[in-house]
C-alpha cells in the first residue's frame, strides 16, 4: 500500500484538566472519503485544529504524505496541501468572492509578493479563480461583497477558498452547518463532486449524507476514537448506537 | 453599482473597470493646481496640506489596507525630517537626493521595526507603536548635539530645487515640489493597492486567521508594507524639513501621530484619497480657527472623532460612497439623466 | 545610601499612585477587551473635583476624596452606557479612536474651564510635614498615599476573592463566553466594574495633585504610564498591575534622579523589551 495521505500518531491535547484529544491515531489513504462523526464536544473540530496546526498538540506526530509536519505552522501545512474549511464562516466580509478566491490563488502561486504589477496582469490566476467560482455556482454573485451573500453561498465560498489552494487533503468542518435541510443539497453536491485526487475528511451531522458519501467513518467520543469502519460496520456497531441514542437530543 | 451590471462582464473586464482612472479623480488632481491661481497667498498652507496628505497616505497603507493600528507613526515622519535636516546642516542641502536618503533611512527603521510589529496585535501592538513613538522623541530630545534637542535643529539650508528653483517665501516652489512628490507617490500606492500584494493586504485586514488557512505569507506581507509605509512617511517628513528649513521635536510628538490618525479617519481609511481629503479639511479648518487658543482646537477634533466612529464609520469618503451607491441616489440620478438608463 | 532609600520610598509612593490610576483599566480591559484610552480623563475629573471643592467651597481635603471617586464613577457610567457599550464588538481601532476623541475633548474642556495652569492644592497641615527615619526623609503625604493605596489594594483583592460579585468578575475575565453560559450577567457586572475602576482613577487623580500636579494635559500624559502598567502587568490582573506600577514608579523616579538625561528613554525601552519578551505582560495569560 502507498503512503497514507495523512496520518496522526498518538495525538494528545488537554485544556487544563479537560482532555480534548487522547491518543488519536488516524490514517487516511490517498483519495478516500472519510467521515468524522460523534456527539457535540467529542473533539472533532479540535482534531482538525490540531491537524492543521491551529492548535499545538501536547504530544504526538502528524504526517502529510509521509512527511513529518508536526512542527510546521498552519501556513506551511496549507502550502504542502493540507487545507481546511471552517464550521463557522471565516471569510473576507468586504472582499467579493472573485477577489477572495483570486487572493488565495495568488498566494499559492506566490505572486502575491509582487506589488508593482496590477492584478489584471495575472489573467491565468484570475481565470482560475473565476473557474472555481463557476463550478461552485458562485459566478453570478462573484462581484458582490461577501457579507451580502446568502448564507448558503458563503458556505460554498468556504469550499471555493479551500479549493483555490489546490489541496491534497481537505478537511471539511461541517460544510452544510447552519444551512436549512432543503438547501443543503447544493453543498453536498459540491462535496460529492470534489476531484478524486483529493483526500477528504469531513465532519457532518447529516447521517444520510455521511452514510451515502463516506467510504469509511470514524466515530469520536470524549476526545477519543471510539471505532473506525465502513458505513455498514458503523451502523451495526452497538457502541455507536449507544452513543447516539444516549445523546440523540444533541443532534 | 457593481452587483447588477457587473455580473454580466467577465472577471478580466470587471477588474480592469475597477482599476480604471475615473473622471472625478482626474478633476480632483487638476483642482489641486487651483491654489496657484485662486489663492496664491495660501501656497505655504497648501504645501503643508500636501505634505500632511502624503503622511496620511503612508498611514493609510498600513492602517486602512493592512489593518495595523499605529499610534506612533510620527516616528518615521520625524526620522525622515531629522535625516534631511542633519544632512543639510552638514553640507548636503540638495533636495531630491536628500528626500531619497531620508526615505531610505526611514524605510530601514521601519524594516527593523516591522520584525516587532508583525508579531503583535491588539493592546500590545498599540503599546509598542505608542512606546516606540515616545522612545524616538526622547532619543531626539537627549541627543542634543545631533538634533539640537528642544531648541530644534539650527542651520538647515536647502539648496534650490534642480539647481534652478529657489524655495521662496510665498511657497510657490514648495507647493510644486510637495504636490509633485505627493502625486508620484500616490501613483506608486495606487499601483500597489491594485496589485496581488494589495489584495493580500486587504485580506489580512479582513480576516487574519483565514489568511493563514489559505497559506498566505501574512508576516512577510506585513513587514513589506510596514517598510514601504515608513519610507513614505519619512519622505513626507523630509519634505517638511526642506520646505521650512527647520526641524523641531514637534515632528516626533504624539500629537502628530494622533493628528494624522484623525485626518485619515475623518477622510476615510482604506480609500487612498481619504488622507488627502482629510488633510485638506483638517489643515484649512485649523488655519481658519487659528485665532482661538490651540488648546481649544482639540475639542471639536475630539467630538468629531467620536461622531465619525459612532455615525460615519468609513469617514467622509465612505459616507459619500454609500450615498452614491444607494438605490435612491441611483434612481434619482437615473431620472435626472434619462440617457444613462439601461435598455 | 540614604538617597537610595529616599528614591525607593518616593518611587514606591509614585507607583501606588500609578496603581490607583490604572487598576480599573486593567480589570475592565481583561473583562471586555475594550481599549479605553479615556481612562485618565476620568482620573482628571477626580482631580478637578477635589480642586474645585477645596478652593472654591472650602471643603477639607479628605472630604473631597469620596466626591472625586463618585464624580469620576458617575461620569464614566454615562459614557459607558451611551457610547462605549456600542463598541464592545468593534475593532481595536474604533475603540481607540472613540476614546482618544474623548481624551482630546476632555483636555480642551479642562483648559477652557480651568485654564492651562497647574492647579494649587492646600493640604491640611498633618499631611504636609515629613518624618526622619534612619536618616531618610519620609514625606507625610507620601506615607498617607502608600497607606491609603495598600488599604484599597487589600479591599480590592479581598472583595474579588471572597464576594459573589468578585467571583462573577473573575469568571468574566477568565472566559467571557463561559461566564455568560453560566448565566452571569456579564454586561451588568462590567458596568459596575467599569464605574468602580473609573472611580479609583478619579481617586488617583485627586491624590496625584500634590505629587505630579494637575493641568489639562494630565489625561494624556498619564495615559501612557497607565497603559504601560496595564500592558506590562497583564490584563485583568490586580497583582500584575500592582507589581508593574511599583516597578514603573521606582524605576521612573530612579531614572529621573540618577540619569536625568535619558530617564524617560529608559522607561520606554524597558517596556518594549518586556512586551517583546512577554506580549501578554508579566502576569497576563493571554495577549
């Protein structure tokens, strides 16, 4: 088997006496679709923060494509292809989507260091940004300020920004969070249509989508991995049922 | 204005349209020539305005675009002013090279400072910029042998510009000189703002966390813009020295840092023209009310700041832009000029 | 040798003054992250209240102190309720600008009402003399200032540690979101803390008259010192403010005494170096 796209070994993190990640071992093979599920407070977003370098782990290692990245800052990890989206929109409110995605493309191409040439001189970058927006059905609104966009469009822009960095591994933190059920189809379609070259780990509460889309599922509870397996194995696992029935009201 | 008709255009056309020179910009710059004809007795004031506008423009780069709060930007203005003055006092009064050397010196200081600035945010950043401003003021005060201390630098003599134009009492040469330097550096800033680098700066201002998540080199960007801004502020300071042939500790004090902040906020930060509009209003108003005790002058300024923050968050230019972009205004002008109506 | 002790004593008294002026800002900054640059303007109100009551109405010095506290606290509440609260979630820049605007306006207003001269204050005779202890001259007023500040510090620490209100304030400084989640009325607690902190600044302003003088530039000149105390001590930390104010008071006094040429220069240099070493301050937990 080839090197996993992303793997963690013995990842630990405490906030004071609160254990938010305990001995996390994950291996994501290239190109898979992994779902990360678990009740609220299980440490799912914390795990993404640890993987992307937004939090420093207390112990353990993270490898991207076989390369040790534990000591790298978030920017350096993004440049190596480990990219995330945010559960709560984290966008550029006063930039329009075209500017925002062009920015991300320019940063990737390292042309954002140049200050003597106008952005119109970089037509390849602009076209690439526009192309990404088009595939995510944002072309119609791409000259509007981000803060004026509909909420669902802002969620799509989250994904667009991530794609502009050409990720190898993409960590999606509840891509459809806050979007009404009947409007979430667009977002799930966007996730489904992601290139097969991208390895995807996503947190999601919509179990229909999780079981339809994920090739494997990781269940987290209380900062630990409870079980990992195929959708069939997970749905048959009594421990998972217990966790979900026990805290069903948390959604 | 951008949302409806722009959506039909391709991204290239849209961006080109965004960066095009507008008629009103050209009119604005031409109108800055009016003082030569209309108010020839006020050219000294006009050059003060141009210099202050340049200083405000330098602050706009870091504050309006990159979102770095600075309460000590006079440090670079003053450093440039003293560099030009000391050069001239020690026998090199040639203005253009003096300007370049001063800008370079201030830029170097800014570059060194940028290593510190880029690491901090919030209160620590405010304190560091404030403390650094005071530090330089105290330093200039203590180094009396070099700076003249509290008495100011004596014996500054600037040579004629290009060897031909003497700096006259009426400020004709001064205003030409300041205005041309302002215009050239404005062009530089305009180009910078419209570059990929300028876009990244706005990204840092809008959401520094997200910039990390798109892999941006935010720290390098911040250091670069801080250096450029410091250099421009230094050039503004050198202009002041060369057009007045004096340097005093006033170029470094807190009031100067605060004034330029007020000017920029009043005019509208993050719009390039905000600093220029603010400088015109601020300095002309101060000139008109120069009869009253300068102590009282800060009362209306203070109230104005409060009002701007609470009710006009984007300054005068931002307020105007909001009116122009509002639907009512669009409808109104469309009725006025029916030929502009779209089919 | 005696001069060293003398400088230490004067510096400590000066530090206590800085502590009174800044502790309120430290706690409110820790709670709301609101950068209130007008804090010393409230302090100045206290100073002018004392001067007015003493010189125009013949009140005794000690009787004016509670009034200085109340006037500063009351004024600050008006501003907090009408302006500041609208900017709690705004950017640092907006907070800075609004409050620096208030500083400018307050400086000009004080100049208009009282002129730009230093205000005289006639201390009662029992605060005027000095005592000789082992060859060191201890000013009676400075002794009073130190004792007074230590009592205030003790009251602050005890009420913050052992009262219900103190616990709420500590929770809000620690983690505002969690405090709200626990049902603590953070906004209400903040308004009261804000008033108390400004009142202490008013007290500091009144007590400062005899040491550093009072003129309209007070609001700006001491703002820098207060900000140094707050940022070096660490936000929301009373102990940190106490230590930082003491250090600043003593080193400023010593600097001006021994190195009059570069005295202030050293202060800023030390502050910047300290912040570079610990951006969150000596006792702060977050930047």
